[in-house]
């Protein structure tokens, strides 16, 4: 079993290049394939996990080799443990406190923003939704005390804004609990 202390992602505007990038990453380093699929608006994404050096090598090699179609990519060392279940849709939130939502134009920048958000404050990551039925966009939602959620939303938004890919971010202080069923 591969130690998953780091994740890497490549988001491409070409499906064929997406398959090629996935193959390159898996052949380059000892990494685990977490997700590899087409996403809305004809894009492709591949998410891998492993040791920092292996993930870094795999992503760098694929980006350098592919060239065509790379929209965005990242490597996050020491990824926050709540990222994995949030991507898989397995975080179990019983009640919403304040609700924060951050929306981005790219999957890669969104995951980077989510990781920064949960590392910035004491919040719970509710969900990370990646580009399916979203026109290629992505969003994450968090809950916690109002000040913590605001701080986390600010941290996540800042990372995404630096790439020019922030769509919107909001904090709802006292959300109706019915929103929880709409989020998950």
C-alpha cells in the first residue's frame, strides 16, 4: 500500500491527452491512481496519491511530456486528511453550523483551495464536487463557527484567485438545515 501523504492532479482540455497523462504518471513513479475520468465540458482529470517526491515526479513528467491541453495541475504535499473522503462524498456531517461555499472554474485550483481552507481554520469539509453536471466548474462546502468558516473561505478563495479561477465564495451564518440534504 502506498503512503498517501501527497496528491497530484492534472486537468486537461483534451480527453486523449488525459489518457496519455494518466499512463505517463503511472509509469513514471510509484503512485496510486485515485481518480481518472472525463469531466464536464469535454475535459479530463487524473488524481494520484503517494509520497511527495513520487507524486511530484509523476505530475512534472506528464506536464512536460503532454504540453497540449494542460489546463491546470498541482501537487499538494501533506494533504489534509479530510480531502479524500470529501472527494469520495463520504464525510458524515450531521448538522450545519455556518456554511461556506467556494466555487472555481477548475478542479485543480478548487482542490488546492479546499486543502488551504481546512488547514487555515477549525472547520469540517462537507463536500468537494468536481465538474460533473457543473459545466466544468467545481465547488467545496465547509461548516463550523462563523469566524472559522469565514477565515477558511478567505484562505481557499485566495489560493484560487491567485490563478484567476475564482467564480464566487459565500458564508451563510445560520443556514437552514434543509441545505445539508441539498449539499450531500
